[in-house]
C-alpha cells in the first residue's frame, strides 16, 4: 500500500507529512478528519487501478502520436497514401501492446 499516493489522489487539498512508509508515520495537519489505516487500505486497490490505467492511457497516447504511430498512418489515410484498414490495424497494434489493467471486484 502506498499511503502517500492514496492521500494525494483521494484527499486533495489536505496537508500531511509521512515519515517513512507506515501509517504510524502519518502526521495529519489538515482540519479534515484523518483517515484511518483501514480506510486507506480499502482505497488502495482503487488507487492502484487508477494509477495503472493512467499509465496505460499515457503509453497509448504517446504511441498514437509518435512518428510512425497510428496518427501518422491516419494522416496518410486522409491523403490517400494508406488504407483505412492500415490505420485501424495500427491503432489495434498499439492497444494490444498496451492493454488496460483488469479491475478487481470487491
């Protein structure tokens, strides 16, 4: 469990200090009620999934816009220099190389 990541994503606009990686090192500085360790543990799978999903979206986007990526193939398709299927195949190849993470159900 990454306490700092959970707090950053799920408790925006709060102030805290984390000494080490353990809940016992969490010093809560905000007026909001400090989350319990159990609450943070329950949020971890969701935060972990969101973080993995963001990474995949970034990777896909980078691949789409890269020289020779699917956007370049799309522009060739628009100019009649490539087929629609070549463009669709380029998109599919990028998506298959960067699969979305599987969200675990509770």
